């Protein structure tokens, strides 16, 4: 396996790497209790959160373990469902989605699954959470502009029969905590070189 590639879930050394944007398989034993993570596992997770394209060699060097150990640990984290996939962090404004908002929803009792499936279909939906408190659902959306955001809320969201009410909180500025983590890399994150 080339040093520049992450291992596929359940893969053995020399097998095909996970393609960019590829997602690992679901954990094999979802009912098993989670294994405890040690400081090395947590360091590997932090490094991969900062750079999901980091090579096995680079990760191994930074956490001071052998490449075989790093490879085995990453595969175990994938197999256990701790690492769910590798993605790109996007600057939404530069990607043409200049309006962002958190939208709170009150929904009909016991309608979460139905509402969740409809929210997944919304253009620009980035995060959906069932929460406790004064509202039931918290939805994060990114849209090209405020007009599109208004249409999404007034036309799409409020037409869902199980949605009782909505409240829109515009995002004026956001900070990605992974980008601001202390360290020598770009944006303050740890530097992981591709080798």
C-alpha cells in the first residue's frame, strides 16, 4: 500500500486504498460496547481530523509508533465505527453558499424519523440534530443567498405537515475549531506532510 493512502476498512496491507471521498463501511458489531481509546488513538484522530489525507507514515511519525501499528490502529478505529469517513472541510462562502443559518423546529410528537428523512432532502442541509429544550430539531443550512434561505424556510420547511413552527438564526461569522487548533500547520492545525 502506498504511504500516501489510507487503508480501506478491513483491508490488508497491499490492498486497494480508500478513494478520496470514499466512506468506510459501517461498524461490524454496532451493539458491542466501545473499546477504550488510549492517548495514541486520540492523537491519531486529531491528526486525521486536521488532514484526512495524511499518509500512514506521517501519522506514525507524529504519534511515535511504527507504520504497521498506525495502520492497525486506524483500521481498528474505522472497523469500530469511531472514524466514520474522510471528508473535506469546505469554506461555504467561497463555494457560493454565502448565507448560513441554524433553524430550530418544533415538530409533532413521535414524528422525528419522518421529519428527519424530509430534512435530508433539503438543498444545503449540513447538520440535523434531535435535541432537548424549547424546540425539537436543530438544522444547519448553507444557501447561496438570503432569498434562497427564505424560500427554503417559508416554502420547503413550513410545508412539512409535522413541522409546527420554525425559528431562523442567521450566522454572521463562524470559526472552525479544527482550523484554529494550536500547532505549526496551516490555519494553526498540526502539520501533516504528504510523503
